[in-house]
C-alpha cells in the first residue's frame, strides 16, 4: 500500500471515530440487489451510517438518514453481518444526511 492510500485510510478511520454515535454502527451502502449474471453486489456509492443497535427512535438495520432499503433480503445478507463492523469504518462515511442527523441527535441528547 502506498503512502497516499495509507494516508486516506488513516484519515477515514480518524473521521469515522470522531462521529458522535454512542451505539454500534458500521459504514454501508444501499443494496438494490445481486447481479444474476455475475453474482456481484448492485449497490450505491454513498457511504451511510448503518445502525447495528437501536438509537434515538431508529432501529437496528436502518440507515441513520432513513435511506430506503430497496431489497430487504440483500440488505440483510450483505449489510447486517456483525463480522465486518470495524473493517467497514476503513472507508469514510460520505452521506451528508447521515452526518447531519448524527450531529442533530448528539445536540438533542438522543442516546
């Protein structure tokens, strides 16, 4: 891994650790399905905050911003694994709505 990639990795981890979320969460993207041809994931590009525990009126398995889960089966199979919670945080959360909701909930004392 080159120096630039190491820098980006470190920056993503630092940024994600700074998020004011007091429950277990992971970075995930929306999943619309699985390709019949390749078996690969068909998903979004935006990195959302996916709650792995209930928090402030939101339930486990929801995106913090309320992004629609279009394929519940694929979402369950690909996003809800507990194994990769920490590994998912190696990529920066990019959803502006998730970040705004997290900040708003912190300021309102939701926990």
